[in-house]
């Protein structure tokens, strides 16, 4: 490519509307132009970067058994009504009507579409697992489209959906995608962390966000310098507890955990009936089980809390959690007697029965405790605030002080289980002839946001510093004086040799002052700049400058290609 022909209109001034670096630099370096808030044209340089990211994504998806397809952007309302998301999605959904007044939307995501597609054609366990993906524009009418490509209203996403016959299959698909995402962002040359994205944080691995570490990131991340623990601050609470997104209904505490309750609890929790579980306490609103505290076998203390909105699984030993929070020995925590999510009652206790009594006692002050000595067996109502984890709080896993940093969410992996397959009746017949809902996962990479995030992480005062694997071109050849025939012909020679050796190269053949060309080269962020000046001609030495380090070296004309590749 010749710079004189390249459609990369650079700007001298930073456009006022651009708040973040990636937005400023992409406008200035001629990568993008705005059509409307959050809606951009990608000019040729940006499109090359995007295609490189896409190709890395494709290779890693294909390596994990992904099959690429392409679904409609325009989606009929009916499938969204079947899952209830037509109303849930709210203003973020771009909606439109056709000439017959039928409702459609521009796809913000494709769970409904793909589940409907697959349910029509998959009948047997023999057709599973399926891992289908596409790379396509997504549409979300974000409240505040800002930060350029970081939060667009039209943006490019890779979305893969996995369909498995059971949870073990889902776990495998999930692990494969997690691994693929790690490879994708490493191959893009980015520094990132995978962050637990469940509110559960502890032990929950139902979702991870992949965060590119950058000061401008919208998400604050806490991580443990000693163990693997990394979580989104927004979601990482110091106490593992249900937090109600809406006010809890008036509660009825049922105080006899009979066999019926245990059956109901096991059903809700999806615990195999063979497994011994003991209900410690449960709360219903008269009809539905809202909350249950359950103890599993002796080795693993397992508390599972659930309400209508969320089911949290806490695999950490209960005692451990309580000990760390309260400093007392054994205990139990839950939203008992608490109507909002601000406070939690912590009741220290010793035995299962005492815990149970203590729980009931929380809402029934006059209750007569049997065989319980309140001072000896528990200290009721230690009330602690639920608050977000902060720098230097103890790590929920290992107790070491956590640190914080900021990150940009470039991808997310998510276990959907049977949420969509149940709602849309995507079932299959298993080995025993039994009809079952498919077990699903979804996995998104923000392709256009990844490009922006790469800049947020790689720039200096002169412009972009592209990681080599996603650079629009790897090198630029700059003849100092394009009017000098000898310089130009050497530059042409180098330019075609580099391209011939698969080094994607631009020749800056413009009739500009060298300073202008050097400035543009830095701004656009080519990893290598090869300057052909008088020295190249007189001494046969070619100057190669590395954009990232600013290092300049001279190579003999005969072996510069070897040194570059
Ligand atoms: P965010 O929390 O930033 O709003 P999200 O969690 O809503 O993102 P997902 O539904 O998980 O996004 O979509 C998968 C990926 O798509 C995200 O990890 C992100 O990289 C990208 N993405 C989401 N929204 C946008 C957007 N408005 N502009 C650009 N990329 C986006
Ligand atoms: Mg969002
Ligand atoms: Mg998010
Ligand atoms: Mg997300």
C-alpha cells in the first residue's frame, strides 16, 4: 500500500468530543469516523485490524470445534416473547416494525435466534455437542454511548453458543472456550485477567469476564496477589450472600424441615436425590421456596442459598467464611430477618439444630429455645454491613490482602444451563430415549472493543503502538525525500522485498516533509519504521526504528530482512 493512496485521513487536532485515548487516536489516525452517537464507519486501517482480530478469534473457535455460521440481524419479536425478554430487555433494544406492523428488533444478542434454529433440527444426543458461532454486528441502544468503539450502539461481536446433552458436557464446552479466550487475548498481544463474574464470587464459576488491564477501564477489579482469585469489584461482595435485586416478599418461616421440604429443596437446588442433604432452614413466601440453607455431607459443607432471582452456590466451608468475617468460630449467615440487602444477620452457632433454632429465632423473638443456651451456643444478630471488597480486604479465598486495578471487558463466557432451551423447548432424546432440554452456554468477544482496548493499553504521547499480531501493517518505509529518485527507488525495492517476505508494509511515497511522515508513522502506530535517507545510499545502511521502544538500529542492506523477520 502506498501512503499517497491510503484512505487514512489523519487529523492534527484532537477532536473535542473524544474523551478516551483510543477514541482520540482512532479519529486522529484516520481509523474511524462517526456517523451518529455510538455508530462508526471503520476506515481501511481499522478494518485491517478488525479482520486480524477476527481471524485470531476464528482460528481459536475452530480449534475448539466451533462452526461458523451467520444469522439474521433482524429478529422477529415472537421468539423474544417466548423467553420473556421482549419486555425485559427494555430501552437497550433497537425495535422496528415492518410494513405489516409486525415487531422486530435488531439483535443485541442471539440466544433466542440460535436456540430456535437448533430446536428445529436437532433431535438426538448423537447430534450433540454443537458449538456454533458467528462474527457480526450487534445492536444495543446504550444509555451513554461514549468512549468511541468501547461502548458503541452498533459493534462487532463474536458470539458462540454451545449445546450439550448434560452439565458435564457444558463444563467441557465452557473450559474449552475459557481456554480459547485465553489464547485469543494472548495472541492479540494484550495483558488481561479472567475475572469471576458471578455475584457469588466464591467457588462460583458460572461466568468469567475477560478484562484487558487499562487505567481507563470502566470496571474495577480486585485480585489476589497470592492465589487465583480475581473478581469484578461491582460484583465481589465481602460476604457471600443473596442480594435481592428487588424487595423481598413478606416472609413466612417454616420451621419443620420434613421430608417434603427436603424433596423441594433438592429439586430447587438440582441436588441428586441419592445424596444426603439436610435442610437447616428455609423460607417460603407461602408458595415458593425463596431461601434455603442446606448442609451437604461431612467433608464438604455446602450452603446453597437461593431466592427467586438468583441461586448462589458457596462451596467454601461455612465455618471458614464466618470465621473470617466475624472472628467467631462457627456460624451461619443469611438474609434472615433482613428486608433489604444492606445488612446481614450473622448468627454464630455450634450444632445444626441450634443453627436452625437461631434462624427461626431471628424472626420470632418470643420463640422458646429448646436445648439451646443463647450465650453458649450462639450470639444472635451480629449485624454486619454487606459492602464491596476494597483494596487490602482479605481475599475471600486465602485471606491475603487483595489489590485493585481497572479493566475493560473484552469478552465473557457464561453457563446458561437450560434457561433458553426450556423456554424455547429445545429438547433432544437422550441415550435412554428420554426427552431433555439441551444444556447451553454462550461466549462473547467484543471484536471492535478489543481493538479499542488494545490502544488503551498500548500508546504514548505520539500515538498508537500496535501489538504486532493485530497491527494494520507491520512496517512503513519512509523515503526522507520522495523527490530524490535514488532514495525512492531504494525505498521501492525495500517495500517490495518486505511485502514479498510477508511483512505487510506501507510505502510513504507522499511529497511531505520527513517530520510529517514520521509523525504520521508514530500516530498510526506501525510497529517498524524503515527510513531511507542519504545514509542508506552512501553507506548501504538501512535505519529501522522500533515503535514501542523507540530504538533505532542500522542494518546492512543485504541482511535487514533477516533481522526484521
Ligand atoms: P458491558 O458490561 O460493557 O455493557 P456486556 O456485559 O453488556 O458489556 P456482553 O453481553 O457480555 O456485554 O457481550 C459480550 C461482549 O461484547 C462484551 O464482553 C464486550 O466486549 C462486547 N460489548 C458489549 N457491549 C458493547 C458495546 N456497547 N460496544 C462495544 N462492545 C460491546
Ligand atoms: Mg452491556
Ligand atoms: Mg458486562
Ligand atoms: Mg458481559
